[in-house]
């Protein structure tokens, strides 16, 4: 639940989602669900030479399991708050 | 206990919060960055990350293998846990 | 159950006895980790100390402490 809540705070932010097949998609985070599936708007593929078939795509849904990384704008992340939430979550479970 | 009670493996990761950690990933990738969040799947949030990707190039004619490393950096990133192999807290040999 | 018969041990008994001792952890990728087993959980997540990483039999890295995600583990062997 921690990362679901975390991503909900990032809705509206510009992110880059890097997939396990090396495709990187930059876009605005529209929504996220409990599986960390992600919806992006205004997308742009960073390496269009390698992935020309994505050029006309404007928005997309990404299955959570194919994500390797999500690059985030650091200004949008309160690290102190995140660490507190992490400590709370990992002590509440036991 | 020598360094805070480690009763289960995840405690090692908990004690590394706000520290620079080393992460070994699938696909010959390594990350070094400051840990801000984790969960039981090893999903992570890291900042000031240095990523090293090891690539093996094979020469098509001689079949010689050349090992090359690609470096990237990320100011803030989420790492999906299923790609994680190993996490090591900061140097303390 | 036969609580006194030490010959009938479960995998959990084996792992319990291995804690605190030297072990070899082999991953699906073939990489091996040699060190002291600090603890482990039901997913076979592992915490190790004084860990040495061997790739193809060659020492490649050393870690003071290491957390290994359980899904990568092929086996855990107790060593002397």
C-alpha cells in the first residue's frame, strides 16, 4: 500500500517510465492502481529511432509488472515523509 | 546484537533507510543511491542514483567479446522490486 | 512427532541449524555468495555477513552485509 499511496501523490507530475524491454516512455502521470499499473498522458518515447511504432501514441496504460524504473522529479518527493511512512508501514505489519 | 537487532532479513534494509546503498539488479545493472522507501517486495525509492549497466558486445566477424559499462544517473527513481537481486548497506567491512 | 530423533530433520531444521554458520548461497544465475548466514525468512530472503561474491568461481565482490531477495535463490549449502 505504501507505493500505491506514494504514486497517488505524484499524479499530475512528469515522469519517465522505463520498461523491462528497455523502452522508456516520458509522460504525465494520470493514475495508478494497487498493482502499480500506470496511466500516462502526453507521452513521448525517448528513443524514437528504436521504437518508431510508438510515435503516434498519445497516452497509454502500462502494466505494473513490466516496469523496471520510474524516474521522478525530486522536487515532488518529500523524502523525510517517505522514510517516516516506510518505518510506520514496516513496523505495523508485524 | 552487534548492530541493532536483525531478527529477519528485511531488518537489514530497514537499518539502511536514509543511507547510500548498493543494489544489484537483473540484467547486469547496478545502482548506488540513497534509500528513502522500501516494501516487502523490495520496491524501492532511491535518490542521487548512479547506475552502471554492463554490456557484452560480440564482434560479428571474430566473435570476440568486449565488456563495456554504461553509466547513467537519476536524481530520484522508483525501482520495481522484482528486478532486485541483492541489497547491501553502505561500506562496513 | 519424534522430537528426539535427530535423523528426521525437516528443511527448516536444516536452515535453523545453519544460522550463524558459514554457508554457500547459489542463485539461479549461477552466482554464488559465501559468508555467514545471519537470518532468513519464509520467502528465502537472506541476510548474510562477510559476504563474498563468486562469478564463475572467481571472487568478484565483497559485502559487509547483504540482503538477497529470495526468488533468486537456488540453494543454501552449509559449509565448514
